[in-house]
C-alpha cells in the first residue's frame, strides 16, 4: 500500500501541500510519458534530449495551471516577472 499524503502534522512554513501534490502529479505524468515512449520504440535506451533550462522548466510547470501564487514564484525563480 503506498504511503498516504494525508497527515495530522502541519506542513513546514513555505510548503504548500496542494502545489506539492501538483508537482508530484506533473512529474508522474512526465515519467509515464517517457517510459511509454521508451517501451514503444523498441530501441531500448535512447537519448531523451538535453535537460530543460530553468526558463523551459518554469514554462512546463506553469502549463499545469498551478494557480496565481505558484505562477508568481515560477516567474521569480526563473527570472521572468
């Protein structure tokens, strides 16, 4: 049984559980896409391309509709305001 994200303990300051759940969901979706692509190609290991830049990753995360507060933090953290 996977661990539950529910807890009686309050999150530490600065941690937004809803945004963290969104980030986990986006990461799982991308991992699933990469795995499905790798398995369907029949080529075994192959290059998935370069790591995204900070700006590219911020755009990817923003596309998940994280909400206005998170959008502001993404813009700030990636040098876009």
